[in-house]
């Protein structure tokens, strides 16, 4: 899927949401990407729109070009040893998307669906994901309706 197609396509399913999110990976390597868009103003607008939740959360944000994953996991281990509960996000993943997320030092375990109740729950989560991605798109690109 080309950059333009995925970026402008309407998000109607979980698959559409994943395709749109994948288009956000490594955008700095794409010659056709509008580099003037690399600013914090869309993120600031999103945070303002949702009430600045980052201001109420104790967080460690690790940035740079090398060593972020190691630094994040070391910070996680130190905080856990001090009795703090942690949530860690790293990118990219090696084999599974769930590798990116850790809660209390552990990768979430995905369980297979077993009942119709679980399937309804998954459908609701997929709808919630599609809705959330749509909201983020509106903030990041005012042309999206």
C-alpha cells in the first residue's frame, strides 16, 4: 500500500487501523514524506484535546538514536526493584507486536478466543481501536473528517 493510499484511506476495520499505523513507521526514510510535518505541534494539539494526561503520569521518556531499548529495560528493572509498578513500550519489535509492550516487567500473554463473549469483547476492542486511530488521525491531519 502506498504512502498516499494508506494515509488518506478511511479506517473502518482493525486491519485498516494496523495498515495506517504501519505507515507511520520509519517515515523519515521515505523521500516522498513532507518533512515539514516533523514537529511537536500535532502531538501538543492531541494532548491538549484529551486533557494533557501526560501531566498526571510519572514517566520516563527515553529518546536518542542508540540504546533506547536497553536503557528502557534497565530503567524498568531499577524501578521494579524499588517497588514501583512499570509499563514499558519499546519499538521496533522483533517477532510479535506484543514484544513492544511490557507491564510489571512482563510481555502481555495473548490468549486464544474461547467463547462468543470473548469474540464480542474482541470486536468491541477492535471498534475502539478503529475509533481511537480515527481520532488521532483527525488531530494529526485536519483534512481528515
